[in-house]
C-alpha cells in the first residue's frame, strides 16, 4: 500500500506541471520496422551513462502509423538523432512503467518531432522534418499517448494504469512546451559527422555489408526492437 501511495504522490508531483491529454481516448495506431540504439561514448556533460544515438534500420526504419483522423502527420518515421530515452526524473525511474527505455519506440517518435520542431524554428529542417511544421504542440502529446497505447495494445509492454497517462500528461505541460519553442537547439540536436560514421560502421559490421573502416571505432549496439 505504501508503495502504491508513493507512486501516486510522485505521479501527482509530475502532474502539477502537466497539460491536458486524454490517454484513454487516444486511438491505437501501428508500429512497423526496427530501431537500434547505439552507445557512442561518454556523455560530454559528465552525467548519465553515456551518449546514445537512435539509428533507423536501413531496411525497415521505425515507423509509427497513426489512426487518428485529425492527425497532421499520419505516418512518423524518425531520422538518426541523439536520445536519452524518456526524460523521466531519476527518483521516479524506480517504479514500474517509468523506465527511460520502457516505452522506447514511443519516446523515439516523440523526440524526433521535437528535433524537427527545433530545426524548423531555426530555419534548418531536413526534407523529412518539414511536414512537422503543420503540427501544433498539443498534438505532439497526443502522439506519445497514441504510441504508448499502441505498445500496450500490441502487448510489447505490460499494461500499467499509472505510467501512460502520467507520461502523456507530462509531455503536454509547460516544461515540454518550453522545449518546443526554444531557439538555437537545432545544431545541438544534429548527430555529429563522427558519431554518424560510428553508427554507420556499426551497421556495416552488423550486416556484413559495406567497406569496413580502419579509422573509425564502431558504435556499440545496445538495444534493438523489431516490429
């Protein structure tokens, strides 16, 4: 009972900065493809477990197909980007459903929308990022609600009555909105040329295709999820 109360208290603390998104009403979509998460070295900030890069599978890139009739983006296919999974406060990570990697595919889809928004704000979007211009901030929270609900429906994760609505609400709040409108973030979001080479070398070694490079240390593949 005390654990349950503590989870509720932590959830309430998170919700004080949350906006409005109805997780229960979110339609179930569909995931397709594969995602790879690679470790490319220590975190330059000196915190955390290192620096990670999300890498779309070259043959079947991770894709989230939405079933929301009001979706401005019916299909979302993230590009390579830095990631720390879900930005879950460390004390909350101790509880079921609040791991920063527990809903990894949903976090990748949501984070890429923010990367695209940052680069749109700075006038530096890629071709794939330009359609995100049509999406408003509240819809970005709807996307993660739909994505998490889809993972539950597809039985890729266990059902949890607390975490999905709390996370969905948190990404609709003012802290998330400040990240949505920040200026000057695009350059830092872009994967550096060196880290991109490391990721590409890891893919080449994994598939046995391409020319192995002797001047590049391949990134380390730490997770793969396939749909």
